[in-house]
C-alpha cells in the first residue's frame, strides 16, 4: 500500500503521518516511511534528535546511483544521464520490494525502532544553500517518484510518504502514485481550501482522497468540516496530551495514546487497506507513462538531448508478476 499525507503547512500533516507510521509499526507491519516535505521534520516526529535526523542520508544526494541501479539492463535507457525522474520501468529494469534488502534501501534507508516494530526511514534531503537559484525542491523529490514507479508492493505492506505542503504536490506526477491520499485539514476556511484544490486537480486521475480533520475541538468544528468536505471526511482528531508530550521530546509508550485517537488511526488503516482490492496496475502504469511523456516534451528531451518517449516499453505493466533481472551488479 502506498499512502500519502498532504495538507497545508501547519495543519499537523507530519504529526499525523508519524502517528500512523507508529500505529503500523506497533502492529508489526512492514513499513517504509519517506519524508518528502521541503521542511524535513518526519524524523524528529518519529523520535530522532537533531543530530540523528541530520545524519540521515538524503535520497536526492544519491539520485545518480539510484538511477543506475533501477536502470538494470533495460535496453531502452541508454545511460543514467538519459534517465529523468519520470522514466518508467520496462523489461530489464530492476524493481523494488518493501521487505527486501536492496541497494537503494541499504544506501538511503535507516532502520528505526518504534513501539512494537521497526520501520525503514528515508528522506529526500533538505533544500540547501547550494540549491538556491539553481534548483527546485522537486528535483530532490524526483528520487521518491522513481522509487515508487519501480516499487512492487503488496496489500499487507506499507510505504507512507509525508508530502510537501499545499498544492506543491502537483508539481509532478507524484500525486498519482498512491493507493490512498489522506488530506489533513483544520476546521477553518484556509484549512479546507487545500482540500478543494486537491480534489479538483486529482479528479481526472482517480486519486483516492479522504480528509482527516485535525485540531477539532468541538462539535461545531466537526460539523464545519462535514459541511465543507462532505463524505470525504473520514475521521477527526482532537487535542492529545500524548502528542503534546511527544512534541516536547517526551514520547511515552504508544499504547498510552488516547483511545479515541488510536481508533482514528485504525480507521485510517482500514480505509487504506480497502483500496488495495481496487488496485489497477494497468492504470498505474499508464499514468506514469503519461507524466513521463509530458515531462519529456516540456523539458526532458532538451535537457538530455534524447527522445525520451523511446524509453517507454509498450508491453510492460508494473505488477506483482513483473520480472526483474538478478544477474547484474547490486551496488548503489
């Protein structure tokens, strides 16, 4: 299951995604957690101190080697330099699994012990002073898009991505890579404005979208959200002393999280799990090809000096039955 948390800045998106990751880990589910926000706070929300969070390897810094590994023996990809963030897999490409120890995980992921289990944590990396004026943050997020485009995941394993805030998530095709998108909204007009944008942009791509109301303090707050988003409202989350202590660096055992908030997390997992029955690998592959061709035409062909449409393997469909080569060097 591929799951995204989105919302406006300050909505509590990172806090809720970290709680959901803890919930999955507490149930001993296999989890890859990815911080794809320009403000990298997921590691801290999962209990890392400042130095530990800063030491996490940035996916963006390893993008060339990630491309080299994923390229495999795909004859349609002439070189690593010809790969862009949307280059789709084809015959000969290496595919990834959530549970496996592959070079991408070994280089970019770090195991993190949480209550009851362990997750792999990956981060895109911060927007540094060296990037100012010469790069956009989405060049770093491209590593996540490549990762998801080459990932074959099953119904009982999870990739949870804390996305960048607001409508910036639509600057690439990354928003179509998820089985479920949870939009975190506060009970305010600004809080639901991002929902309306997301709903409109995602309408034509079959994006499964549910709203998580956060910071709801009263029945009036819940009624406001219900009036504004209708049946898309899945659950609401109110004040939490456990979360407040966590934000002060005093994280207690996860089972001490308030029962109503643990029930909300169970509802999130149930909603996400239910989408897998409708997983359409054909559509998933068509959408990655769609955005690849758009990127190729708008900037990719000019940047690489190649016709990137030729990278599309018309006979390839990403799926659990897809094959991958096993005889090539495994380093990243």
